[in-house]
């Protein structure tokens, strides 16, 4: 096998189909769907985003700063809104060897500044800055800071099953209330916000689990081809000697709570393994959508959404609740495709 063949064999292809239907739709309706990541990364190549809006019009809108692509569809009154998006991606497991610095090409300065900025849910002043300073006190390098924040989140937060969806990521509220429970969009947003407040570029990466875990974690993979409720937010941190590095403290807390038999202690061997692995690597049974915060939905009469990881829709009566299956019905499926690309 040649080096090119080996490189090609690292990649797996998936087809992810999102089908959205507005159950009681009779008014003019708009739908917004997150498309697969529109830029290439070491862990994902997006091969295509194809869509069809029966009885309506649809287009793909792209924003370069956050690699954000969204399908925007409009349906006139009297037409039952039905939108289908088929994304094909190639993914491969991604790990950065933090024991062996290899000076990475410096990212564009404006890109790094973009991922240091505060957002509505990710302020970098006040209690966020004070907490970041306390966590990173005595650290000397960006690697030390990034790891200290990661370990603090693993030690001090918890996954809360009562939170709707993936959470909202309101990190100031979490710190001021001292309620450090949440799901991935809360706990990994906390990581990103604290890292930015400490002067280390970081970003949330919104996506969805598309396959089972091959590393033995039942709770960190999709249980079937139906992945409608498998949305998952990860994070990346930019370290000078390595470039963008994957992290996921939220999934460590997911293993603690959900990996059978459940409620595992932090010194459990499976938790310890996840904790060590998820600072610096991702298993790519997951598809990335975008890095966006405060996302403006083109044509919307309402305000921005905190992030675009779920389908969104709006009628004359206002924005629909994307977690309300009675009025906003959608299904997302995933299946592997043979013949990986190189």
C-alpha cells in the first residue's frame, strides 16, 4: 500500500439527510438549515450539500468567518413546507501530539482575533475574566492555560439531563449562579469563553454525531441511522506550536453520567481514558456544521440565534420552537458510503 493509499484509507464517507416539514404550515414560511462545514479541515472534507424545497425556493448562503453555510428556503402561503438537505462528507479521526511541538503555520491574525472576541453568550469580561485568571494563575504557556481550563471544567461541571436540547451556552449566568450543570453547548461554551478571556483563541464547533463509537463508548456515538437528536457541540483551541487543537470536556462529563452503568466516578478507568483522550483528539464519528455565534438568519423577522445547530423555521406568527415536534417536524439520518476519498 502506498502512502497515498494509506492516507485515503484514513477517511470514511457519510451521507447525512435532513428532512424538515412544517406540520401546520399554511402561512408563508422560511426554513434555515445548517449545512456541513464549508471549509476543509484536517478532520473533515465536505463533498457536497444538495437541497430541494418542494413548492418553494432555496439557496445556500455562506459566511467565511465561521465557516458557516446554511440552506435558506422560502415557501409561499398555501404550500406545505418540505425541505430536504443531503450532505456528503469524508471524516477521519484527528489527534494532535502535544508531547512533540511542531511549529504550525501561523493562522491569519484576523482569524485569531475573531476567535478571541466576546459574543452575547460568551462575554470575556467580569466574572468570566476573573474566573479565567484564577484558573490559569501560575501558568506559563498557552498549552498550560488550555489544559488548566479543560481540567477545571471536567472537575467542576456536570451534565444535566433536564436541560432541553444541547443547552443555550449562557456562561455568565452559569458562573454567577454557580450552577455549572448543562449539556455540550453549555459546558464547551464555558471552555471557549474562559479560554478567550485568558487570551487563548478558541471556538465552538457545532455538529452532529453520525456513527457509532469504535472506541468502546456507547454514549459517544449514534445508536442507529436515525440521528435526529444526536446534535453535539465540540470545541477547538488555538495553540501556537500546534495550530487548532480539538478538545471536548463536555463529553467527559457525558461519559461520567451516561456511559453504562451510569454515574461513574472521575477515577473510573473509562472516564480517565476519555479525559486523557479528549484534550487533543476527536473520534470523527461526527460531522461539523460551523463555528458560528449570534447567527443572523437571512430574511428573519426575529433576532439572531445563539448558534445554528438545529433546523430553524419562521411563519407570520413568529419563530417556531425547534424542539417542538408537534409543530416542527424533522428527521436526520446518516449512513456510511463506500469508496472513501483521498
